[in-house]
C-alpha cells in the first residue's frame, strides 16, 4: 500500500534520486562515535540542530499564550509559568535550550576550528556558520527581553546603551531597536518581531545553506 | 536547467524521466574503512546521542524552573542589571578603565570586531594546507588565548556580580532581624528617597537596616554618607536641603 503510494508519487515527481541522495550519503568511520568514541566531538553540530528544532517547537507553543505588549507580557508569562499545564516545562525548555544551543554551537565551532575543517574548500561554509552564530546571539538578546521582568528590562537597557556608544552607527542601531527614546512598548513589539520573524527566517535560510554545502562537500577527512 | 530527454513521460517542460531509478541503497563494502549509510544506520546512532542529550536537558528543565523576577519597573533604581551569561565576557570588558570612558570604542567595537572578524576570516588568515592543530601553532595559540580570555572575563563578571549581590544580601539579611515594632520619626517618613531602599520603617531592603545606625556612626559621619554617598549602593546627594540633612543625621545618630 505504502509502496504503491510511493510509486504513484515517484512516477509523477521522480523523488527517488532526491531520496537516495539524502539517505545514501556515506558517513565515514572517523566521525562515527560507534567506532571511535572520541568522534563524539563530531556530534555537536547535529546536537545544535536538534536543540534548534526544540527551540522552534517550544517557541511555537509559547506564542500560543504569550502576549507581546507591556501591560500583558509579564502577566501572560506568569500565567504560562504557574497556571498552564506543563507551561513551566515548555518555558523551561525554551529558556535552558537558549543557553544549551549556545554551548553546543560553541563546541561545534571549536571542533571545526581545531580540526582545521574550515580550510579549502570549506571556507564559505565556515562563514555561513559564523553568520548562524551571530543570528543565534541576536535571538538570545532579543528573546531575553520578552518576559518583561526586571532582569529582562535592565539587561536590555544596558545592552542598548552599549550599542548606543558605538561611534557613528550606534545611535541609529539603538533607535532602530528601541523604536523611540525609551525602552518601552515599541521596544517590546520590535524585539518580539525580530525574535519571532526576522531572525528565525534568516536562521532557516542560513541553516539550509549550511546543510546543502555539507552535502555538496562531504565531511572533512580524517586528520 | 531542464533536461530534454527524448523519452520524457509528460508533454511540455517536464523534467521527469520515463526511466525509473530503482530505490536501492548502494553497497557500502566499496567505501573505505567502516563507512555506513546516513539513513538509517548513522541517523539511528545520532538519535541515540540526541536522546541522551534530551534526558539531561529535561532533568535540567524540571529541576530548575526558568526564573521570573518582578514585572519590569523602570523606576527601580536598585536592580543590578546583568546580561545573559553568554554576553558577560563582552560586558565585563567594558568595566575595565582601558576599555571604557574615553576608550569605550576599544571595548564596544575594536576588540570585539577584531576578534569576531578574525573568526569570520579564519580560512583566509590561516591558509596553510596543514589541518592538525599542533602543526599550526599561531592559529591554535590565538584561539587558546581567546578561550582563556573569554572564560576569565565571564568568571570575573559573575564573581563581581555575586560580590555586589552579597553586599546587598547583607542589607537584605537584616530584614529578618529588623524590629517590626520599630516606629521611625516623622523626619524619616518624609524622606521617600531613603525609604525606597532602606524601608518604610528603616528595616532595610536593598540598603541595610538603619534601626540601630547610631551605634555604628556618629551624626557627622551619617551626614557625610547622606551627602557623599557610600559605595557601592548608596548614591550621593539624594537630599538637597542642608538643614534637613542635619536634622535627619542627628535623629539617626540617636538610634542605638
């Protein structure tokens, strides 16, 4: 039955080459922790992606309750945390996942650096990876404000003042992010939009590029 | 680019070939070493690693609920701001005199830009063919030095914050020992700027308990503290009126 459905789709869309390309790319021995335990260092990239998926899923559930305005934001997070069934788990996963994703990405970057995997021909993939790193830091910075508690508010205020002290473009960056003179209603809306739409969009595009390049070039050889 | 196979199944611009490719995995016996296919062999192992990771993650989540402080209050001057931990090293950099004030450009832009710029451009700065870390000492050395710097700055920021926090805690700890029956004089209850930190009844909140401050400081000393502040927490010049300061200091010096 499933085979018949597959054949039906395959006859019309020729999906087999695509599927074989995905399924058959060979995983060499030196990155396989089942053969060499020390190869676990090659897992950090995959784990970063795994936690990123968790972040996207838990974030989607958070937006079912979260209200991005200064009157209700804090109350909605508090309600989610204290009243909603498993709300504390969903928010907890998003909160701790944000830190874990940074840790995993940091370890992945170090693995790539110390194995010299960024060298020719993989220069472009390294640059895309660094851009992913910056997008992740941006997601961390914008997400930190959203609960609208004192920690969030003052950390963001300090962050924006630091941005403001950058010569020439600093004041423009600050105005762009705050949307006015003070950290207030506009700032929260902007951070929400950046955190939920702009940066995840950029992240998905960069991740696609990252993975397509890995498929095209393969994993770097053994040292 | 469309392939123009003569034997296309469908009319028009179709790229679907009439020739079916069989959906069979190649034999991995031809590959070097113990290579294996990504699907399903390797992905299964990767999922096992992910499952172990997920268990640790969930234990962390369940045992440490994510924190939520009080609702944002822009007027709360006593709240000590701190960025999320992975920004601490950048934040700490700005606290050093050589990277703040007149030199703040060094801390906000030049050092981070050089560091992150070098990371982005690493493939072009380290062009040699050699991949092993030991065979390219400059790249490895710079990275190790940066790592030590990042870890040190993060630790220093956290350490300073906890020191600062514990000095607040000393004041906070006095809340418990504060006398609930203590009734401050009218001169105190007029000073809203004092009460914000030291409490309505001088019991201490962010600032220390002042109910027995006279046993520690004389009237002149209290006057000096009110006028000039006292690091780290007490700001200077909250009361402008000299006569008021004198009256308040004398009252407080009498509390023993």
